[in-house]
C-alpha cells in the first residue's frame, strides 16, 4: 500500500510516526514523546521538557496526556503500560 503522506513534512500537529513503551527511569527519554498514554489507570510521576521539577498526575485507562515529557519515574507510580 502506498504511503500517501510520504512527501509531506511532519509538523507539531501531525500524527506521531512511532510508538514505544516507556520504562520508568530518571534518565531522560530520547526522543521526548509528544504525549503519553496509559493502558491502565493510576498515578504517574513525570517531568515535562519545560520544567525542572516533577509532578504526579492521575491518569485513567486509555487516557492520552498531551505533554512532552523528559522523564517518567517510578516514584509513586501505579499506572501500567505507559507508551
């Protein structure tokens, strides 16, 4: 099947082109994702690319959090399946 968007330049409003599981770590995620999604609900502690301090947020199953994150740490994390 041909890729109808092969000659289009990707932009910030374009859909993502890759997906990967995020393993909680203090190591920065490279490349930073455009958003994160939770397979199962719970809390997740993250640091956005524009911040130096972390914040814990609650997510519901299937929720997409449209924020670019630098780190997702295991501290206080109860959510499962972050991608």
